[in-house]
């Protein structure tokens, strides 16, 4: 049994690191109009400030999870925090949107290490009967980052400029490093001695980049020349991973573990259906309703505040009740909230929007931490990093898909032009179409969440 000091240190570090990424993402989202004005870029290129980060993080997540299993979860966490801080500082000095995108790709290396190592660390330190509670606290910190990001990001953008958002994350990262190095003893390298599968990592990365970039080119016909090779690359990746002794990702988990596979699919669908919500609503509030960044951020904060409040409770509940029941209920609430967003108009009462955001926050809180608990508690110790990597990867891929859908709709209804008053009708069409698609996706996710099967609490792993 791990002692109390290790548990406390692990949860503090996990909470700080869980806060960082969402704060950065939501803070940058609220600053997008200012970034657009600073660099005079079109809507499609602007979306790549978000898209590039999500795509790069998704590519790196699987190998990052394996590295934490091999070399130690604390070591990889500290390395990730260091990279994240250094590149964040460089982002604050970017003189063009292209350089900002490149630097955010490098920052994604640190983000991938942080995201995979933190969840794996909690799972390593906390026993099965306390794991849902610990994951719930970590998820709550994630949502506190999401809720404070738009608000604090709006204030920082208004008074100090959008560059200050990147600088604001550095003290938090340094504090997490100090606590991990001084107080958190141990490395938790349960796959020590195994070799990283470089070939599989490269095939996976190239396939994902090819597929996701191809999707952003839709409806252009040349997209097919990237989408088909991307899908073929994934088939090759699966075949390679099934043949080697120490794969970068254990594909047999999907074949032999229904709880793991269906929970992972549900997470992929959930993030695909929800991530672009903040991006779209940020633009809706600032362009259509004419809100200042800090006011828009305050409105958007209502959703993650609900998530932060209810996530620890939902996580604790999943230690006693089957996660499938709780997560499916949460996803159904989310599907309803997404459907209601379709009816937003330029003159919609703000109270209506806030009520929807509260419903979305409640729904996602009851889905996220129980679903993560199900994924992490369904595998053996040596796969904690891999499972954490899978969780973070499907989150990143889902986020990328969500933004890809949005980018494609922008291309169809707005085109490669800045969002001005002349483009508002096209934006509204993009907005409504996106939420119809997202509501349908989330409804499909309810099915996968509800039929995943029961988590066997009497053993570690669930075949």
C-alpha cells in the first residue's frame, strides 16, 4: 500500500498538470480573434493554431505512454513539464502565425508526456477502491483549467495581450516540477527493460498526420489522395503491432478487453462531439453578439465550472457503481445539450445559452471521470502508461476530429477569408451544421458507453 504522503504528492502534481493543458487551450481559444487581428490571417489558418497542437499531441501520445512505462512515469512527467514551459516562453515571442503554429507543435511534445504520465501516475499510486476518487479530482482540475482559461485568458488578453497567456503557465509548471522532484519518491516503471517500438511509432504518426490533414482538405477532391493512404497506414500499423513482442501499443487490449475497447471508443466519440463547442461559442459570442473577450470568457466558464464541481463526485461514485451506468447518463445529457445549441440565433437570450452550457458541463462531468476510471482499471499494471496514452490519444484525436469538422464547414460556408460582418451568415450556417453533426455523434456514443460491459472489481484487469 502506498503511503499517504505519496498519494498527496501524486494528486497535487496530477492536479497541477491537469490544469495546465486545458488552461492553455481554452485561454488561446478566447484570444483567437486578437491573434487573427495581430497577424491578419483567414479563418482556416487561424483554426490551425488549435488544430496543429491537437494533431501533434495525438501523434506523440502513444509513444509517450510507452516511454513512461519503460523509463518511469515521474521522470517523463518532469521532462514534459520542462519542454512545455520552455516552448511556452518561446510562443510568447512569435512574430508570425506560422511560427506560432510550429512552436505550439513543439510544445505538444511536452503536453503528450504530461498527459500520459499524470494519469498513469495516479493509477500507480492509488489502489483500485480509491482510484475513481483520485481520477475525479484530476479531472476536476482539468475543468478548472478549462473554466479559468476563458476568464483569465480574456483578462490577460485585454490588459496584457494574447502573448501573456503562454507566460502565465510557466509558474504552475515549475511548481509541479518542484513537488514531483522533492516529494514524490519512486519512478513506477512497470515495463522497465522493454524497448520502444520506433517503427510502429513512425508508421502511426505518419498515418495519423496524413489522415487528419486529408480530412481538413474536404471537400476538395485531392483530399482522397491523403485519406486513403492514411487509412491504409493504420491497417499496416495494426498488423505490425500484432506481430512484435513489445509493441508501442498493445492492440490485443482492443481484441480481448471489451470494457477497455468500448470505453475508449466512447471517449473518442465524446471528444469528437464536444471539443469544438468552446471554439465555436467563443466566436459566436465575440463576433455575433459583440462581447469583449473577458465577458465571452465569463459566459463560457459556466460549463467547465459545472464539470469541476461534479467530476470528483462522479469519480467517487464510479468506485461503487458500474462506470457504464454513470458515463452513459452523462453522455445522454451532453447529446441533449448539443442539440439545443442548434437553435441559437443572433438574438437568443443569454440565459438560454448559459443553461445549455450548465447541462453540457453536468453531462461531461458524469461521463469523463467514470469513463477514465473504467479504462485505467481494466488493464494490468504494465499497461498503465499505454492505457493512459490511449485515453489521451483518443481525446486528442477526438479534439482534432471535432476541429476538422469545424474547419471543413468553415471552408464550405465561409471560404478562406477573415470572419467579418459579410461572413456572419456563413458562420451561422457552419455553426448550426456543426452542432447537428455533434449531437448525432454523441447519441451514437451513448450506445458504445452503455454496452461496454461490467468492470470486474475483483481482479486487476478485465478480459
